[in-house]
C-alpha cells in the first residue's frame, strides 16, 4: 500500500492548465484560417480543385472558406498560388450561427463570442452532456471522450457526459446522422428535459462532412434537431471543443 501511495505522490498533478494558459497544441495542428482580402485571379480555382468537401473557393474579395465543411487537411493553402490561405494555430473555431462559419477576408484573431446567456445562467457550474454518435468515423467521439481523462478533466468545470438524456442539459452530436440514426437522435432530443441545447461537433455533424450528399445520411444534426453551438473540425481538437463549451456556459 505504501508503495502505491508513494507512486501516486511521485506522479504529481497531471491535469493541464488550460484554459488559464494557451493549449499545448501538436505541431501539425491547423486552426482558424487567415484569408487574404486581395482579389483572387479570375480564372484561378486552384483551392476549389483540391478541396475534398467544396469548402473553399476564390472570389473578388479573396478566398471564401466554410469552416463548417472544412476538414483542415491544408491542401488549399498548399495549392493557392498567391498564398492567400494560411492556417493559424488559433484553436477557437466555434460559432453560435451556422452562417458565421463562412469566412472571407478574416484574420485568425477574429474570434466570435459563443456565450449563450441562457446556458450561462443555468449551466455555468453544472453542464451535463449526452453524446449521440450518429454514424461518425469515431474520431470525433474519441476526441470528445478524452476530455474526461485526467489530462483535461472537464469535470473540474462541472462538465460531464451522462448515461441518460433525462439527466442531460445538452446533446453532443457527432457524425453525419445516417438515416438509421435520425429517429434515435430525435427521440434522444425529445427525452432531454427543457431547456436543452444541442452541440454539433465536427464537420459531419455540422453538414455531413465527407459524407455530405450521400443517400444514406441526413447531412448533419440540424436536419433533425435544432443546433445551438457549431464546433468545426475533423475531428475538433479537444481544446476546440472544451473552449467552445466553456465559453458557451460563460466560463471561458
Ligand atoms: S483545408 Fe479545408 S478548405 Fe482547404 S482543401 Fe482542406 S478541406 Fe478544403
Ligand atoms: S467530422 Fe471527421 S472525425 Fe468527425 S466523424 Fe466526421 S469524418 Fe470522423
């Protein structure tokens, strides 16, 4: 027993200091894009040609990029002959409005507020989440799940996943919502007590992601339930999701 206690003391405190300090992001992380406002050459479609999800195109006001469709592969930045697209390390990507995810001429520092006063009033000290995995690839689920580990410990903010929608304040939807999952998502939403919130987590839940247009998917959570918070990424970094939820409930 003494040996176990000494081992535990030796391990020390391992929870990160986010959000007090900037997140320790991996070298390959791509965050909020920086888009030039200089006009794109009229015939140039270099970015659109390489984009797997039709998330970006050129325009007379510079590139237009839909964060909700973007998989953050970085191919458009590499393809752009005028270096009009770059990806910063800004992890704050979420929005309260779907339309606000369509960026043009934006700097990485233009981060919209995602404070939802009703959520802050009710959930700032206890925000219970029910996860609905609606046919995603499991990466969004894995990176949401990691928030419960000691590295992130979202429980210290009163945020936890719960086993039943009846105990939840919000649904976290991942995946493009297959036809087979649409009824389950609707029933889960109906079983969640009012007032309730819906978080669309990842490109699939926002609009279908790489599966958009497929016959067997609804094309995102909003086709079935109303969405309150949109969190881009494929998958969103755990820091992006945690930041979005903290600011949504007035803790960020
Ligand atoms: S980074 Fe996003 S917008 Fe650019 S090519 Fe990849 S998916 Fe398309
Ligand atoms: S958004 Fe990307 S990571 Fe998330 S479920 Fe879809 S394909 Fe997988």
